[in-house]
C-alpha cells in the first residue's frame, strides 16, 4: 500500500500488486464517479493482471470521498470540491510517485472505467509515455447535466447526488460545475483527446449500459480515427459489466470475458 500527500486535500491512497513471474509492464487503474479502488471488479482485475505478469497500481482519487478504510464515504468535503482537473493531477502524481518508487518503467498502460475512462483518455492524450489504454463504459463528455440541473446548481451553489450503495446524499460544489460549463468542449473535451490518440486502445462498452449510453462508445469510436482501436461491444452487459459490490461469485460471464480480454490486451501491448 502507498499514500501520497495532497494537501490541502486528503491523500491519494493506493495499492500495488506485483507479478511473481515475468514482468510485462505496469498499468494504472482509474476508478470512476462514486467509485473507488476496492469497488467490485477492481481488486479482481488488479489480481488477474498481476498473475498475468502486469504490475497493477490502483488508487482512490483525492476527491473520491473515500476514507482511510478504503470503502466508506467519510471525506465528503473532498468529494464536494473535486474536479476533473484535480483527478488528472492525481493520475499524474501517482505516475510520478510510481516512477520514483521504481514501480513504473518509462512506458506504461492506463485503464479506466466510466468517468475514469474519460480521465484515462484525457491523460493518455497528454502523456507520450502512455503505451496503451483500455476503457470500460467510458464517458464521451464531462457535460452530463441538463440545463435545468445546471440552473439549480447555480441557484443552490451545489448539486446533490445519491450514493445507491450507501444511501448517502453527496454534494458537488461549484468548481466542478464551472469546469463542465467552460471546459467540456475545450481543454477537457474527451472526444478531442480521443482524436489525438495513436496508441493501442481497447474500448469496451456494454450494450445494456444503464448509466453511459452505448452511443457514447460509438462517439468515441468515431473520434479515435488515429488510434489503434479495438472496439468491443459486450452484448447485454451493464455499466459495470454485470459486476456489483461486493464482487459476486461465481463471476458474471460477461465480466470474466472482458477481464480476460483486458489482461491479454495489456500483456500484448506492454511487452
């Protein structure tokens, strides 16, 4: 386990899983909105990557809201003040920390789920050391609120969201709203970032995704003309590839399929 100071924000807390056999590279695992490093499939994916020879580095964003126990939303002010820019800074801090610790070779891979997929795309488009990227259920834009929602957000100064797992009502502050309104189509445009990628990219999306419509995967596919794209429809799969928290056993077949696909992808593109 590791911890990276992030004052005035909470620290970034994470875990490194190291291969026992031949080392085939390293992957940073980026969770999504209301997600965390120990949610559902993340530990399992990290374990399978490590068994396949790929070092896996998972971590909680400094604005995830997750406390020291790695599962409870106790840092609610951090969640409220989180932004996409801050998450991109977090990924860069983890990369730099991993490099200093000797966990990261010059080139590496990035995995992201949901909003973490969007973050992974934005990060990969700015770091030439990213050798390959895999995304599941990735968002194609950070602008996910209606005009009415944004109007209420302006009036109240914050926007409330419910955590379905815990029932907690969480809030988003004005900094994130400002990014959505001012930068979704410019500096933080995910489709524009996708258009700049030239590296191998495994883009997997479930056709029954109830949170990020499959059409967003098609939009990313259309934007990624220069990437070495492996576009994969996971027929009937949900937003989390049928995973829940805690991870169901036996493993959902579609999740098992996409995990195997992702591990094989990184084994082949990072060797």
